[in-house]
C-alpha cells in the first residue's frame, strides 16, 4: 500500500487514457469513452424497445448524444416540455467512470489491469471474471455494486486499445475474444519474440518491427517506474516515468493521449475502445434482459420509495399510516413516468432488523408491508440505526429514505457509520417521530416508550447531515405530516434552499425562484412558538398566522409547517423571516429538470496528473475539489459554486473550470473546519423556462464535513468469493491545513462495520508513533459466509476517531460477492425443423421454427430464451437428452410477413448463445424437417448448413 502511495505521488504517473479530464482539449479520456458507449448503447436499447412497442424513436445515435437527449428519447412521456430529471442517470454514469478512474489508483502497478507487458491472458481473465460478476449483480438487482465492477472492467478493456498494437495492425473492429473466455487468444508474440526497434530522434511512428506487422503478432508495451529491465527486443509503454523505455529498444507504443509515443493513433484507439465497450454492454444486455440492463445503466425517471419501520407494540398506528401513504402513491402512479423505480422496506425492532425487501413489483411491496404487525418492544430502545444502515446501502445514491419510529435507538454506536453512509451515498433521511416528549425531562405520566428530547436529538443530527427533516408529531397527527412523502415522490424534485439554525436566532433568508420551477414548497420545522413571514419577489407578504393567503397555503402538523407556494409569474428573489430562539430549519423545494450532482475528487500530483474519487471527508484547512455536473439543460451557464455553512455565515467560493458536457472542476482553497453544503447559482436560457434568461439557484442536501484526520484503504480486489476472507490494509494520518503532519503523534479509535453483519476483525486503536511520519497502519479482515448468494454485495465502513472524540473521518468500500465461474461455454443451438412460406400473400400464412438449445452435461443449464428479432410467438419446453443433458425446445411461430428470427439463450451464469433463422419463399408450403444439426462456434461467422435445410431457410448461430 505504501508503495502505491509513493508511486501515485510521482509527477505524471497516469499511464493509460487520462481517467477523467484532458486539459489539452484534444485527447479522449476514460470518462469520455465510458459515457459515449453507455449513452449509445442505452439509446440503442430504447430504440429497439420503442420498435417492439410500435412507438416512434427520433434520435440520431452517435457520439454527440447527451444524457438529457437520451433520457428524453427513452421516456415514454415524449414531450420536450415534460418534466424529467436526469440526476439518477447521470449519477449512475458518473459511478461507472469514477470506478474506471479508480483503477489507476488502487491497481496502479498491476500489469494485467492495464494489459502492460503482454499480459493478455491475465487481462482477459480480469475482464471476463468482472463481466460474470456484473451479470450476477444484475440478476439479484444489486445494480450499484454492478456499476462499480463494470467501471473497473471498462478500464482494463479500454486500455487494451491504447497499450497494445491492435490499432497498428490495421484492425478497425474490437478484439471480441477479450470478452469471450471460450475462445483462444491467438497470434500472440512469444516471450522471446522481438517486437520493437529504437525510436529515431524521438519519433516512434515506425518503431514496431516490420515482421511483427507482417505476421500480425499481438504485443503490448512494458512499463515500470522502478526498473529499466524488460525482455530483449520488447516494446515499452513509453513516457517520462517509464524506465523501460530508456532501454533498447527505446521509446514506446502508447496511445494514451495525442502526445504519447503513438499519439497520432490516439483517436482511433479511443474510437475502438468505445466500440469495444459497447460490444461488452451488448453482451450484458442479452444476459440480463432490456429492463434490467436499463436499470443497470441507471435510466430512470423516478426515485425509489424506501421505508424503514419500527414494528414494536406501540407502532400500530404508524404502520397503518405508512401503508396508507405508500399504497396511495402506488395506486396513483402505477404505470406512469412517476411510478417509483423500486420499492425498499426494512423493518426493525429489538433484538432484530430486516429482512430487506428490494423489488420493482409494487404488489410484492404491498404484500410485505401488509405483513408487518406491531408487537413486542422489550426494553424500549430499538435497532433503528441497524435498519437504516441496511436501507442506505440497498438504496441507489441520492435516494430519500423515510424512518418511522417512536423509540430511541439502541444501536447509537452506529451513528458515525450511518453518517458516513449518508455522506457517501448523498441520500436524504427524514424521520417521522411520534410522541416525542416536549421537554428534556421524562415525565412519569407519559408512556414509557416516549422519546426524550436528547433521544430525538440523534435523529435530528442524522436528518440535518442528510438534508432531511426530523418531523415530530402525535400519532393522531401523523397523517398530516406524511404529505412530505407524497411531495418527495413527485418527479424532478430539487432543493432550492435549505438552512438549519441550532441554536436558533431570528434571521432573514432569501432564495431565487426561477422560471423552470413548478410546485414550490417550503418546509419549516421548529418549536410551536416559531413565527415567520414570507415575502414574494413582487413585494407581497404573508405571515404564519394566515393559513391561506396570497402566497401560500399553510398546513401544520407537530413541529412541521408546510407551505405550498403560489409561484405563477413570480420569479425572482423571495424572502423568509423566521422569528425563533429555539432550533429550527427551513427547506425550499420545487420541481425542475435543472439540477446538479457533485462528487469530491482529489488530484494526483504532476503536470500530467488527473483526479479520482476522494475517500471520506475533505481535510480541514486544505484545498478541496469537486466535479460538478449540471443536469436537465444544455443551455445552463454556471456563475458560482460555493461551500455554504447552512448553520452560520461562513461561505467559501470555488474556482470554476469547465471540462465540457455541463461538467465543471471546482476548486476551493483553504476550506476551514465546519459543516458545509454545496450551493450553485447560474443562468438558464432554455425554452422550458418561463423567461428568456432566468437566474437560478440549487443546493445540495447532504452536508460536507471537514476533518483533520485522513483515512485511506486499498483493497486488492472489489470482488469476494463466498466462503473467503479479504484483508484490507488502511492508513490513518493527522493533517494540518490539508497536509500530513509528519511530526504528529496520537492514538485513534478504530471502528469497522459492515451492513451484512459478516464476521470481521479490526484493531480497536491505532497509534501514530513519534517516528511514524504522522501515519499509522492497520488491517481489517472481512469474511463472507459460504452461504452468501453470488451477485449480492457488502459495504464496509472503516472509521478513525481522535482521542478527544471531537474529530472523525472514514472510508467506505463496497464489495461484490461473486462465485467463481467455471462454465464459460455458451449455449448451443440445434435446428430441428422449419416450415417455409408460400410465394403468395403473406398475410394469411404462418411459418414455424423449432430449435433445441443445450448447455451441455457440465453446463449450468439454460435459464432463459428470448426473441431478439422477430414479432412472433415463442414457446419453450424442457426434455431430457440422450446423454442426460437438459434440452430446451424453442418453438417460434410467426406470420410469413415477418420471416426473420433471432433467439438469445442465456445460461445460469450469463453465457449467451444466439440462434437465428430466416424463412424462404417456396412454391409449396410443405414443412422441411431435418435431423438435429449440432452447430459449433465459428468466431461470429454464419454457419454452413446442409443444402436440404438451406432450401427453406438460412440459420446462423452468432457467438456475440
């Protein structure tokens, strides 16, 4: 781990396509390649779905696609004025390219991850094992883990075209064998075969040996930052850090950017990398099906509906209200664009929590929540945070989670872990708290299950960290407060402004209502004595005493005031005056396609360095960098991004640098200690706005808290086999103004928690010694039980807290549980019979195609057969073969007006075989039957069939 850290501090270390940014504006990055491929393949899938449903799809599929264009084209709403949010889609793509970029940090010295040093077999093994893991994740709907694994697979696959001589050999199509483990890697240069000669005067255009090109040997460059040693006559990667490139044959063959040794071929390599990434995505699409493939890509117009519910004895009314509001949302939105993309339920009590339910089937969710009963309760405190931890890791990033409880948390030790998960997932948590005592002193006359003010403060703290709310009501008033849940289930909800005052003090707050906003709502929580006054951009006012006034309709439930604004033609600056000396919060939301996402990133040193996703919290007093992406409009001009202390006056302005496509690199200098949120201001001249040029502001919900502690961890794999143990080394450091304090000493409490309660070991403390350079190391182990299902995932949080318990930082790692796959053979198609079509009118005629599909004696068995081309009817049945294997009999019937069919057969681990046929016109309609003809792989070419069979139809088994 120390070696990797040292290497990453070297100037210009990156030796692949640049991960995220290319500041020469003429080179293509891993981010560009990934986004282009994902958008194009997603658009293709949407186009095919539209064709099957006889809908129009008017979108040109090329490299000019944007997230907004694809989202709108794929939406069944169709109208250019309909309200759509691209936040989920854009966040999902970002997760893939951040995972891609992380390979250059976590696996910096791994040759196979980059196809360096002719490690073709090892590189292919990484790709195919990763693809099997992604398919397993998609199968159990673990899409977040699947995206992270997929991003890493992308990196290795894309590096092949930059680091090998595939492009120099004149190839114009991807090397498909890299994603087909059942096919041999052929024509590889031998270990002692010379491949390069010296570059001439720094010109490496012709340094590949002529015989390598003539005999079409496949090679790649060697790379090392420590040693110049390499096999005699072999090519190097090249570049200032590559010591092997200084030894004969000098120079390199890298095409990482336009300034590389073979930089003239950079764009061709990048284009092939896009095509190869799309080919890999098509394979995953066939294995997972179109619906799950689009969910894996993150294409969704709506968020999830996620409930965490206390099921102890006094919660009967709360459970019934959760049922009512969820059923109402389901019944109103089923089959519409606003139907929740998934339903998540986690019950908890004491001594247990769970089971976790994650489903896209509303009826399953209804059944699970109907099964909840209120019983027991024991010693009052319940395992609320354990249930919330499970929900945070199960829900997609940026979800909104609702917690129902009337009891304090028994597992308060998980507060820092839950906070870390909130910050890393950017999910919003709102608590529905019933029967909280009005004062800090417990009273004997109230129910023993009532929460004290100190008990409720834990939930208030977590709500504030996430940008959610702690709504405190009586059980009889709970139904008035759950309108918040219905509000959040609307499409394209954005946060315009949010502030928390604790301790409270009277204050004025302003926010901007822009022309794209609809259905604006203000939420104010605070003591019953709180009053407020609202003033519109036109100077009209309304006080808190007016439940229905010129600006808003106001409802009150417990500590919540909900204001539904009348904002028609009232764009501009609004003001809220709040009078209270008790803690309070103000949150302003609306519906708009215009929003933003952000991610903390950190720089690699050097003139050719880049950025990767940052672990944990930014460092107090140091510089911080954000990658900010504006969503929903291609006409937005960002004018300001700030870190805003929502509980005080501190504000840090960022320096903006556009990196294209609505993305900005924002740098903040000397960020002080504190709790911040990201606020963005800009101008939008889109046609959807109700004004020609509209100023707007948006605010992120999740807090960014700084820390003077650094926690880093590097796992050597993100996939774990069931029944195995992984060791994760970590480092804790003390920093001053963002830099490691080499003379610092001290002890830190270490906590390691995982959401599956798998067996784990970790030190209780680590100590930075006087000669430790300001750092201390430790190791966490995580054991996955043999019974864990392949495709599931586990999230590990490692925390370090100082001795005074005043500062804490963390790192969060997600691992995919993936069984080793030994079945790498694709299903085989055997054509049984076909009928031909008459040459007369096709309208009244039918043809039939029958094929036997098998996965062999040792295969995992065929799991599904689907129609990839054709609009006929498919029926399947299973029979036993002569050798004991299971045979899936596929019978396809269609009108003679549709004379082509292609079937995809998928086995239980995701291997895909494709079988196609075409009916031919004939003078008679007599059926043609043939003995079963076993087809074999032909590297993607059409199979030769018997003349008898060819008379009536052509059949091909396409191994793609």
